[in-house]
C-alpha cells in the first residue's frame, strides 16, 4: 500500500458512519438523558442561603459520547464542587 492509498484508506475509515437501528433500552443503558437542566440559571432565594445545594455528576443533564467522557465529567465536576464546599 503506497502513501496515497494509505491516506485514502484513513479518510474513508474516519468518515465511516454507523447508524444504530435498535436499542436494548434502559436495561443495559450506559448513558441516560435528563437531570438538572444546565440551561436554567440557578441561584439561591434573595436572602442569603446558609446551605446551598450542589448538583454534580450524573444528576446534571450533561451527556457526552461513550468512551469514558461521562465518567470523566462526573469525576471532574465532583472534584470542582468539592473545592468550594
């Protein structure tokens, strides 16, 4: 395989798209949608909050691609939240 054939093979492979035609459902789900909406502003009531609520990890509506991205989000967000409590 020469260099141009190898590059063509790489482009073809990188552009290959797979489309799922079914799902196994929540029984085997690795990622579920839903949770605390990140588009809504959250704040305490007008008077000062003594015990603010922090939402981290899988309780927040953030979904990434499979491959550890959701775990990384949950762990990183948890660490950051832990720095401010």
